C-alpha cells in the first residue's frame, strides 16, 4: 500500500558529544526503527563547542549509525567560535571568532564533512519544495546571519518555484515568533533571530508559497508555551516550528531565563500530505507521542 505522506524527522542542537549522549544514540535508534521516515533534517549546532576536528570525528561516527537519508545545515556552533571556545569575562558570553578567514575555513570543513557542494540548497519532496539555509556571515556578531549571496540565491529559487508550497529549514527562528524572556529580556546586541531580519521579511512577503519555517537554536522544550502558540505565525503567512535541542538544556517554561538541565529528549516529525502538513512531537524518553501538541498547517495562498 502506497503511503499518503512523506515524513521528515527534525533533529536540532544536538551539541555532540554534550550531555545525555546515550539518549542521543537512542533517538537515532528510534528513528531507524520508524519504517515511514523518508528524511532526517539536522538544523544546526551539531557540535557542542567550537567545532574542532575531534568533534567532527565523533559526529561522523554518530550519524554513521543513522540508516535514513539526511540533510545537514549549519548553526552558530558549527563555525562562529574559535576551537578553544573562550568566554568573555565581561559578559559571560562565548567570544566569537574574529577572523573571517577562520570562519570561512570552518564553513569549508563543514561542507566537506557532510558532503555538501554548497551551504544552501533545495530539493523537491512530493508536492513540496524544501529549502535548506545555513548561517554563513563571516563578520557579523549575530548568531545566525546569512550573506547577501545566500539571500540572492533564496530570492531566485523561490521565484523559480512560485507555484510550489515551500518549507524552509534554518538554524534560528524568525523574529517575533516567540516571546520568551530568554530573548526579550536580553540586553545583548547580538541577535538570536534569523538575520538580516528585514531582508528575510521582504523575501518571504514576496513569496506567499513559503508557509513553514523550521528552526532550532532557542532550545525550547515542548513544555514551553512558545513551543506551540498563536505567536508562532509570522506576518499571517509563515508558521514557525520551534524544535527542542537534544542536549538536555531546553527552556522548560516561558519564564526560564536559561535552559534548565534535564534528561528528556524530544523530536518533531513533519508529515507531508498533499494538502496539509501535520507536525507531531515525540518523547524519546517515555516513548510516546505528545498528541496535545499536534498541529495541522495548510499551505497558504499560492502564486500571488
């Protein structure tokens, strides 16, 4: 019997090796055991520190156990910090790599390790276009900023597919799609959102076929009210799907200023039907679907 849908499992902020490594391996085993999984998408922060060669060896071994097709995109941890992962004593934040050349070397290595010709790319899956974007700015202090070159490519590929319902995968969320105090009370000038926000907004508003933005970075647990809320809808057009981290440091409630260490591990799955996408959240610790978080998202107005 032919399936009526395609299934995408999203892994985000794995931070290898990090905390709860046995549970991370169990999640891979769970995914391997799901016979209907068509694709796994890894939305960045694969590595836990600054992305040195040793961490990549472990990451390759980790994903070598995955038996499903997989698409990788980068996050801030995959290129924006020095290998030594130093802390700024004045702010308590980790210092970013000041050298554009060193950032570029890390991005080149990222592509080589995961077999990518480019950091941004697209593919068709049934009736949908999947677009994969990665932070790649070499000088910005923001955590997840795209270059002009990548944004020009995005504009072009969306214009070439105006009639195709589109899902975008990126490490950071769209501005305004959450209201956690972790971000709203931050006094840091370093943006936690997908940047440059205004350029991205302009592209999305010109392309109403984009109806889902799938991201991680902010480490939201399913118990956080921002995980599924009315605020997740961007400009009345794009539904933001926030994915929990896999490192046991998700913010468990709306009021948390920092991630609270815990042993739970969750993943989202996107079920792509011809006329709708169903988003479901699985608890890999307790082995059950969190059905109260199920969402149905319909593609919006197509083609203008």
